[in-house]
């Protein structure tokens, strides 16, 4: 009897162990919670911090553009390089700050931090750059943006895919622990300068040759001055391409050129297909307030640079306009010419 009782108890213990194991196996796996005293960063703060970090470089780039316009004729290549330097420097600076100290300027302003969920330390520069690339890949499409927003709202730790991929979480700001290596290293922001220079050098070939088409020469100034001196207020002029001087003095306000909407022949499909006098006349007839046609050396260089019209083709077209009875030459200085359209 004692042996039977002992055997029954052993079997019951085994069954109980199996039941406990089954309960443990079927119990849903939950995400680890944040440590006590650590609070998740509200989504509203995160969004505002992102806007701050995005708008600051935009404001700087707009300032560069306004300075270029104010100075008159800073080339597009110089403006683009300056804007690229500002943007590259800002991205590296904010990424380094986030990777090393857990917060970008926008995050600091909103008192939130980006840390590793495993130990609460900053995630490092490499992971910050990876996280930014993943976020950018998600938000470039409406579907990705919607899915990311839904996940951020529903996830218990407000983590998106970019957070999950980098094992990071956004929390309310607190004093972060420093590792021995972090405490011993002195920040050296100037080390980012060689990286910025290398990035810019990679883009320089894209601007090679554009210095030829963004030069303002005396004939460009002369033709613009003639137009302001002789054209009736409110009248407009047609150009082959809008690569010309339009803000020579205050009188540009009296003409539609102030809207940067000067009629361009290159926007007309008929002229692109048949660049001749007939297509030019047809183009200008559709714009009754456009009695003048202006050509200049800058336009000639533009057409040649982009392979639209070779210098020989351009010169032949100018000769056709000179011989045409539909145009009367009103001014010429070097490569710059102004014709007035004759007849309806």
C-alpha cells in the first residue's frame, strides 16, 4: 500500500509539473517594461523636437539663399555648395550629440532623450545614423508614414520600426550614466570637419562647367538696362531660357519679371521641336503683352551647356531673326540683342 501511495504521488507530481510547464509555455510573452522612475517620452514632444531639428537647418539654408539674391548674382553652384555644407554639418553635429549624449538640440529643448533600452546609455553615432535612415525610408511614402504612426501609438513603449531595429527608446530627460570611456574622452567637434569636406568634394563634379552659364557679363547688363529704359511699364519680354539678369535696379518691379515668370521659349513644345522664327512668332502671339524678344550671351552658353542648341545653331537662329520681317532689331551689344515683334 505504501508503495502504491508513493507511486501515485510521484505520478501526480509529474502531472502537476507538466501542467505548470504548459501554462508557462502558453502564457503570452510581454515586452519588458521600463525601469522604475523612467517615463516614456510623449509623442507630441517627439514630434516638436523633430520639427526643431528639421527647421533650424532649413532656416539657415533659406538665409543663404536670401543673401545670394541680395548680393545679386552669386552662382547657383556656390549657393548649393554653401547649403550642402550647412546641411551636412548640421546632420553630423546633431547625430553626434544624440549618439553621445542622448539628445539633439530639439530633444534638449523638449527634455527628452534617446537611449538603449538594454542599459539606458546613448546608442552611439552609428546607430543614430541607421535610425535616421530607417525613419527617412518610412516617412517618404504616405503608407510608410501611416504605418509608422500607428505603431508608435499602439506600441507599449512608443517604439517605431526604426527604434526597434536599433534597440532604442525615447524617454523623458534624466541624468544618464557615463561609462568609463565616455567620461575619459573630451568632445572634439572639429573632427567632423574633414568628413564634411569629403562629402562636399563628392558632389563637386555635379557643378563642373556651370561657372560658364552663371556668369554675368557686360552685354547681359546692357540688354537688361535697355529694356528697363525703353519698355513700357507692365510689358514683358520673351527669352530663350530664363538665364538672365532680372533685378538690375528697382524698375524690375514695374514689369512681370518681378514674378520670375518671364516667358521662356524652351517651355514651348513647338519651339523645342522646331526652333525657328515661325515658332517664336507663334509663341509670342499667344502672349499679347510680350512685344520684345531678348537674347544674351548667358542664354547662349546655357543652351550649349545643356545640349539644347549648339553655338552654330544658335547663331543661325539669330541670323534668321535679323532677316525676318516679323522682328525689328532695337538694340545689340555683343551677344545681347533686343527685337520688337512687328505686326499682330
